[in-house]
């Protein structure tokens, strides 16, 4: 009958009988120390083989429980994980050959397409490749082979042997855990974990619908978990770098769009001024030979009022002269002090100002011409009335 490893470990700690003297107590303590850190071999009897100590033993002190996210893959996604005993760099360099080899394992059927979804390192000399197999129907419809169906096929003896020659050690379908499997997993404490600690870990789970407790036994498990976290952090950083590049590209496009918008606004303002010129000329041509309307009379009154205010020395004209004097004094002081500071308007603004002033001048001239024409007509009418009134 095969001995129980746990009983043998207890015997190596409590009933060590190698020498039959006080040295057995020292060896028992040494065995206990090895069992506490979970590495080594325990010798306890001349008639028994030494016990290989692993972190799963009940005396190991370096054990804990962490939490991992529950897988959310769907069987219809067709994701199948292939565990390789190769470095990830070697696996990535032979990606094309891997696809060809898997296609050969599947029979090199023309309606079967193999694609590699991702590759990542799971250890120093191990890696994982996630593949997806697509099958084309005669009617042209393409479907992904379910993960469980493909995993069952690849785990058959013939296919498993072919995959083993490629370095594949395990084929696992990437699917979500069913409620019954999850319940069985939580009900049975992992090897080397105290049932009370396992139960406490379930109670302390921050979100049972998202996370699942996993045992961490020994330094190797901690190192592997740190490595996985580093790989995940690198993946997140890579994604953040891609997002940062996208944001930078969008910012450049935004700046170009803003510049184009400003140019369009300037062009629209220029065109509006040109349209205004055309309207003024068209209106002047259309009104040629007509008498002054009441609206035009009011406009003339307003313009004369504005002209009167501008020519009044105590109002705008005086202020304009004062500002002009200050500008001239400032220009002279700048020249005397040797300052090279110059102030200039934007060329487009100068053009707009010239255009507006020119339009206003033409409008005033048109009004003056209309007034002169109307005065001549009035003089003719007065002369006619005076002639008709004479006997």
C-alpha cells in the first residue's frame, strides 16, 4: 500500500529515526524548517526514501490567497489556448510556420482558416498562443468553430501527438466557468490551503461576480503572479501609448480644422463685403433718375447729423485730434529713443477698412448727386411756375 505523503511528512518531523540519538531531533527540526519554507528533502528513516517537500505541504508558511478576474469568454468565440514549452520570442518568429502546422493537423482543408489571436509569455521558457479556427460553409457563410469542439478534437491521441511535436503541452478552451464548476471549485479547498483560510478568502472577495480566489503557494507562485501583472501592465501601457498617439493626431487635426475655419470665416467676410459692394452699385443704378424716397431723406438727415457731430470741435473731432497728437508724440519719442517697436494692423483688416470707407464715400457722393439733381428739378419747376403766373 502506498504511503500517504502527509503522514510521511508528519513522521519526518515527529518520528525521525536515522541515528537513534539526539541527532534525530536536530534532523527533525531541519525537516520542519524545510517544510516551513516549502522546499527541500526530508530524511527520517533508513528504510524509507526521502520526501520531496513542496509548497503544498500543510507546514508551509509562505502561502496566501489572491484574486483573479473570472474569464468572460464565450464558447462561440472559438478561442483555444495552446501552451508551448518555448520562449515567446521563438514562438512569434515562427508564427507563419505555426499556422501552417496547425492547418496540417486539421487536414489542410481549403474551407478551414487558422488565425493567431494573441501570443504572450507565461514563464521564462513557456508561452501561450490563442488561436481561432474559422470554417467556411458551401453557401459562403463563415463560422467560428466553438472552443470546446475544437479543444476536444485537438486533444484526441493522433492530433495531440502531432501538436506535441510542435512543442504544445496543453490545449485548453477559453470559455467562461459554469455555475456548477464554480460552485465545485469554491467548495473544495486547493491542496495545501487550510479550509478555514479558503472560506475566509471567499467571504473577503470584493466582488464574487467578477473575481475568484486563487491560491498562491511558495515564492514561485508569487513570482509568476508578479510576472503576469508586469505583462498586463505593459499591455495597458502599450494601449495607453496608442491612445496618446491617437489623441495627438486628433489634436493636430483639430488645429488644422480650426485654421481652416478661421480662413473660411475670413473668406466669408471678404465675400460679404464684395456682395455688399455689388448691392450698393446695383441699388444706385436701379434708383438712378427717381426722386428721393422718405427713407432716403431720413438717411440723409442721419448722415448730416453725424457729419455735424464729427465736425464739432468740442466733440468727436476734438477727441480725434487729441488722439492723433498723442500718436504723433509717441511715434516721435520712439524714434528719438531708438526703439524699433512698430504697430501695424493685419493686412486683411486694413483692406476691409479701406473697402468700407470707400463704400461710404461712394454712397455719400451718390446722395449728393441725387440732391443736386433734385435741386435742378426744383429750380425748373419754380421757373415754370413763375412764368405761368405772369400775365
